[in-house]
């Protein structure tokens, strides 16, 4: 099984647990590499001709293609395997986490912390998080199962190794954070922020690389989910990196006006709602100092740049069957326009090549490019 490099907080799997996780990863790789492509053949040779014969035209949107393909047994089989792989992934991880949960909780509560953790028990979870179990993770991100719970964070962090086939970067999911660092290095070489905020920081895997790259900056990470933040705090402390985590919504940041130099989010926008997105953008603008930089890194899927309706439909499976209800909307949203509407100037977008190895940078930002594996979509602006 391909795994990301371990860190102290990352749950360890025993022999039987690892065997189960290896099976799930192999299954997901097989479905992705060997079965997914068959959908294109079914569409081209069966579903599309059937539609054209009935309607005297070709399908015009991914939504028409989705409804068309949902009637095809091959596509049903593929979707069932995709969902089964996701559910089995969590099943093989949860027992392992529960076995060592007490130890993980103890590790998450250092006696002399370098950073800080501030929770808000009265914070109401946004409906776009409370309405579904994100990524089909049982209990989603925010559910507490005991005092000082870190369970959701541990499950999510371990799950990343399987979900990304071990290609999420060292120390858990740090590849995204390193990609963000590489982007900032390339596009804003003179940036020297004293204060940094990571919105929707999750388990802090992307926050830590930012703190390492800007060691003199005070780095904050906010998220609505307490179990993720407790885990993130323990994770950062175990790595010797000071980060200040706080339970907050991106729609209502508890920071003073014009108090931050750099505000980022990493693969967070697709887990919010269409109504929340402009409020988040406005909050980013409010808390940034004049001359400050905002960067949103997201999944590379951009439907307007993707001419194949069948490929759009396969990517859009997340929206309807993997508890990612806002995936499709964000993938068709003009994020640069949203930045401009919030007041940001010089907004631009493009794709940044994924950086995994912390010892060497990987240049590769392009202003215009097709979304493709190994890249992340980036939208940025200045105040």
C-alpha cells in the first residue's frame, strides 16, 4: 500500500487493519484505472446514439448526460463500486482509530504548547456541513464522540493516504500546502507576511507547510469542526510548528478589519455553499490589510474548460453520490469574478503543478491550462 509519510498523530494500522486498507486502496485503483474508462464507450456507442435517435440532437449538458447514463447497467455498476470503495475506506480506518483513540487524545494535549487552540462550543455548524456526512465520512467532520475528541480528524487524516493513493505528500496531506507555498514563491516573490490565515484548515496539513515556509509569521487556522482542530493542534505540536487554531466559520471571521497579510484556503470552497461563497470572499477582503494577498486553491475540475460532457459527468459524480453537494456548483463558478465582486484587484486564475517533495520546488503555474492530474486550480487577488 502506498502511504504518506507518518507523523506522531497519524493513526497506526496493525497487520489486519493494514491488510483491509491495502485491499480498499487496490480496489479503488482498479476501479479508477480499469473500469472508469468503460463509461466513455457505453456513452459513445450506446447511450448517446439512443438519445440522438429520440431527441434528434446530441446531449447539451452534463445533467442530460448524467440522467442518460444512470439508466445504463455498466454505469450503475461503476457508481456502486465507487461508493462501495468510499464506504469501505472509512470502515477499515474507524476501527483502527477507535483502538488507539485514548492515546491520540493524550497526544493532542501537550503540556507546553508552542501554538494555541481556541474552541467555541456555541458555534452552530453551517447547514452545508450539517446536512450531509462530507465525503461520506460517518459523522462528518464535526461530531464529538467523547471529551476532547480527535476521532474525526484522525479518520480523515488516515483516509487521505488511501483516497489519494499515497500521493498526498509527506506528513499526511502536506502536498497541498507545499503546492501553495510554491505558488506564492513564484507569483509573489516579495511577499513577507507577518500574519497568515488558513480558512477551513481541517487537520492542519496545509497550514503547517505555510508556517514552516514563513517561520517569522503568526499563523492561524480556522475551521467550524472542533474534532479536526483538536487533531490539527496536536499534529502541529508533534511536528514542532507553532500554529494558532480557532473554531470559526469562514463566513464570520473573528479577526479585526485589515489585520492580516495573507489569507488562503485549500480545497475548501467546494465544501461550502453557493450562498456562503460570496460571504467568505467578503470576509477575506475585510480582514486583509491593504496590499494583502488572498489565494484559494481548489480541485482542478473546471467544467467551462472541459469540452467533454462525459468527462464532466464522471467528475460530477461527487456531487450526487459522494456527499459533496456543492462540488458541481463550485467547479462551474467563476472564482475570479467572485474575487472581483468582493473588491479584490488584479484577480487571476490558473493551475499550479502539485509539489510533494519538500526538498525541491516544482515550478509549473500556468495562466491558462486544461485541468489535469497533478495540478491544482488556483485563484488569487490583492487588496
